[in-house]
């Protein structure tokens, strides 16, 4: 069953709220994060910027930090990926 555009938008805004809560921590280390998309099947696409670009710890930050926080607060999300 496919989500309606309204439900998809609600999901996007819920994820966006979580990203905005963790963003200051990422910025505190000289990086930044931008939410690009939330797919109907629960895949969140973000872009790590600033000091996060090319950082060897970026993958760990993405999975252990960003993905964990998003999934705890928005259970419909199944994965967070970075482009």
C-alpha cells in the first residue's frame, strides 16, 4: 500500500525535526548535514558537508549518530544514507 503525498510529507517533516535537533552537534565539529529526501519506503537521504566531507569518521557519525537518532524518533525509517 502506497502512502499518500500528505503522509509522505508528514514523514519528511518528522525526520527533518530530528535532523534539526542533531545538527548543532555536527556543526560543533565543523561539519553540517542537509536532509535531501525521505522515500516512501523509509530511506532517508542526507548530505554531510563541511568537515564531514572526507572525514574517516563520517560513516560512523552517519550510522551510529544520525541513523540511530532518526530511527529512534521515526520508526518508519529503515535506513539513512549519504550522497
